[in-house]
């Protein structure tokens, strides 16, 4: 349903949760879209980072179970890829950046794991916002 709310949307198996390089592919697409935009065109860019969703154990070689450590490794991978996008955004004007998760994740709190449960670890959703000023070239 969510993609139907946007004029354009992009999804493929290489941007999905089962692809360890999903964030790289997502950022590549975002950079292509940005490059095609006229300089005075405002853009709403929504990126759902697949890497931080299960399975995250693929970001720790030799692991076969998702864990707090694999979640951190997935986030570290995504952060490295998103840096490429954040370096380019100021070339396309000023931005309001909103960063949040759709849910938290339980990693053994009170004996629970996952996110399909009613638990404070799942209800606690990370959020940040920032203004990204335009780069004057």
C-alpha cells in the first residue's frame, strides 16, 4: 500500500531484506533519482532501509542467528552506505531529514525476542531530525 502513496517508487529483490547489499542498491537508486531532478524541483525522498530488518545475522560472518550484535552490524553497514547519500543531498538544496524506525526489536528483554509482541523494547522507536543546509557550489 505504501508505494501507492508516491508518484514514483522503486523496489526489487536487490533492495529487499534478503539482500545483504540492499542499502547500497537503495542509495544507488536515490542518487540516480536525485541526478535527474531539475535544480528547482522539491523532492520528498522516503527510504526504508531494508538492512536493519531480519535477517541481520548476514552482517556478522559465521553467524546464523539474529542478535543485538548483528543488528548493530547491519546498522553500521547501512550507515556507511547512507553516507554516500548524505554527502550528495546538500548539492540539491536544503533538506529536512527525519530518521525513524517503524518499530523496535526485543533481544531477550524479559525473555522476548523479535518485534511481533507488545513490549516496551518494540514500542520504543528511535527518532531524530535535522536540517541539512544546501551546499553553495
